C-alpha cells in the first residue's frame, strides 16, 4: 500500500522491538524464570510451550533478517564512511556483504517481499498459538474458551496498529515534520476495521 510507506520501516522495527520483549511478562510471572531455558536446551515436540518457542524463534528470525535487509544499504554505507570503533560495529553488522549495486538492492527487495509474505502467516500462527495456550488454562474460567486464539490475534493487530499510530505521530512531532495525513487516515481506517 502506497499510503502506508511512511510507516513501513517504523512498523518493522517496532515489530522487532515488541516481539523481543513479548516473553518478558511470562518470564517475570514465573518464580524461576531461568527454567525457561530448559525449553531451549531440551525441547520436546509434544510440549505446547516448546511449540510456542519454535514458532516464536522462527518469527524472530524472519524479523531480524527482514530488518537487516531493509537497513543493509545504510549499514554498508556507514561501514565505509564512519571512523573509530563505530566503524567496526557497522562492519560486523554488514556481515561481510558490502555490495549495494542495483542488482543486489533488487535481490534485497525481493527477499524483503518474500519474508513479509511469509511473516504474516507466521505472526498469525504465533498470536493464535499464544491464545491457544491461554485458552487451555483451566484455572482461569474467563480464559478457558476456544475463542482465545481469535481474541489474541485481533488484540495483537489492534494494539500493534494503535501503538504504531502513536509512535509515528510522536516521532513526527519530535522531528518537527508534519505526519502524512493519508498514512494516518489509512492506519486509523484499518485500526477501526479490526477493532470492530
């Protein structure tokens, strides 16, 4: 969507940031959060929590690669222009890939598009699966419903879009640039649609 281009990169970075901290409330709720590493080191295919870990890891990998590809031209440019210790950081982030020719950028665009198409169903499965996990908890009668995957997916879309709108407006205000009216209008239209 052309009207959503002003927030495309912001949405990608915001998604990575929020997803990076998605497990933090669950870990803080546990009395021994270090036990969560047992899922990583001794995964079980029959464990519902391990299944969440597999889906979560796959989605994080897709997001990290997508963000890297999106910002690769800037990373490569800064790896060659910045001096000092920061240069080594940018060179490490470039992963040894220094080519930013039109052909390489076209391949990056294609990969970003393919990862975005793959990321949407993975994100839906991830949020639906979290809803499934909470719906399977019999201790809380309000959560014990088959609608929890749908509720979690819809609430993830609504809260994510709401946060993105607020973040975009705040960053526009902070930079002193007016926000793109068509972009904000499209985001609020989609937010209203998913809210209903």
